[in-house]
């Protein structure tokens, strides 16, 4: 008897860790179920995907349209068209059981190709607002899986295909989630983690060190800081903390960031979907500074979820000043019980089983199930 080959699922993600991390988590969950998984991404993200647990990585040309100029928009459209034809040929040859897109314009060529080839499509939206690429692809999706229970900007005709599963987090995050929170005593070291997302954030280098300098000496001396800074900012941030006598480790990127977040008493960062999901699963208090200027204000919507849960404070970047932050830090240094309450509230808002929930929904679509046949997502 001929051996039956395992089904193939293609996950499409690119552009940033915010899209690649949940794709990685789903890949691990699918492979644990005996499914073959390949990653479709753009050339930029492919450079960072050497350790991605897929059986193969397929790179397509991709670009993000912007309003910079008509010429730039035309070039982006031409690049996406080239990506579409390359994706169409690759996907037609592979004939996956289903293709899963995680947002961002690098997913548009492969998912449009899958739609024309009548291959089932699942879209996963990590943010609390449906992004522009996923909004476009929602017309062809069999299932629109969401990271948050409530998602804005969803067309009325697509609502019947929604299923809330949570945001899948990497195995490293699940491992870090086992670290218990130990609120510091009045004289104990206070672990502060500052992160700016996968690309870093200059505002953190501009605001956090001056805020620390404004703290009373007794509070400042308790701080132990891990801070992500852009390469060009590392030295000035390091010099400021050294001048202040503050223990600090500064780097553009930390490969073990989930574990560092787990040892933190407080995290200051952006409000990207992955950051919010990881904070919730690990269960840590946070001060969130949503990325300004986004058309969809997705990070502001993400942050609002943790704010409503009592797990975080959120501040607009224009209001994120050294004086404001110094006052916030002082309040938290003096009230460890509030840190515990916020951490517990964060954990209640998390979905550590999101990758498994999404994997089951993806396999259901591969079997021909629709969103309405399993509305709860459980």
C-alpha cells in the first residue's frame, strides 16, 4: 500500500517579527500534528528566517504601497505584480491544503494566487483593528482568525467568517511564562525592561534615560535596566546610565527577550500585537507607547485592551516626556502590590493556547469546515 503523504500548509508572513512570530508559533503547532509547513515571505524577511521551523522557505518580491508619490506607488504595484506571478507558479506546483496569511503586504501575492487557484485561505489578524492587507484579502478568506475578541474595521459581509483564537506566541514565550512574578521589596532591585519593537524606537532612547535621571537617588539606585536601542543610540544611552551609576545592559536586539521580560517587574514598550500578546501570556505590568501616525491606529487599539484589563498604562508619544515617565516610575517603585495586580490582570488577558486553537481551525478549513460550523474558536 502506498504511504499517504502528510498534508502541506503554507504560512505567509513577512515584513517584521510581529508577523513572523505568530507564524512561527503556528508552524510549531502544525508540525506537532504531523503537518508539513512551508513559509512564504518576502526577500527582506527571508534573511531573518534561517531558523524558522518550516520545511522550506519560499521568497517572493513584495513591497508596501505608500502615499509618498505616484511613482513610488507605481513601483510598489509593479513589485507586487511580479510577486503575484512568482507566487502563482510556486503555489500551483505545491497545491497546499490551505494557506494562512499573517498580514502585511508580503502576504498579498501568495494569498491572491491561492484564491485564483481555489485553495482555501485563512487570514490571521494580530491587531485589534483589521489591517489594510488583511482587509483586502478578507474578500477571499474562508476564515478570518483574530488575536483579540473585538476587532475593528471588519466589513459587515466578513463578520460571519470571524473566529477569535488569540495571538500565537513563540515557544520561548511559553517557556518564559513559567517564571513567577516576585514583586520587589522596598530596598530590592527593580528590573526594568525597555523595548521598541523589532525595529527599535528612538523615542525610548530619548525619553527613558532622562526620566531615570529625574528620579530621587534612592529610587534610581534600585534600578536594573535592560534596554533595546537602535545601534546608533546604544553608546549615548549606555553613557547616560553609567554617569548615573545605574546598572544597565543596552543592545539593539536581545535574542532572549521573552525571558528578560519574565524577570522584569515593569516593561516599557510599543504596543505591537506580538508585544501585547507576550506581555499577557507572561503576565507583566507595562507602560505602552503606541506607534504614532499609523493610519489604522492599531497599536493604540492593542494597548487599550491591556489598559481596560488593568494590566497597563498607555500614553501617546506626544505626551511621553521625561517628567511624565519619572512620575510613573516613582509610583511603581513605591507600590509593588500594584505591579502584582497588573501582572495578574495581564495574564488573565492572555491566550497561551492560541497557536493550538489556530492550528485546529486551520486543519478544519483544510477538511472543508467553515467559520460558522465552529464559531467559538475553542
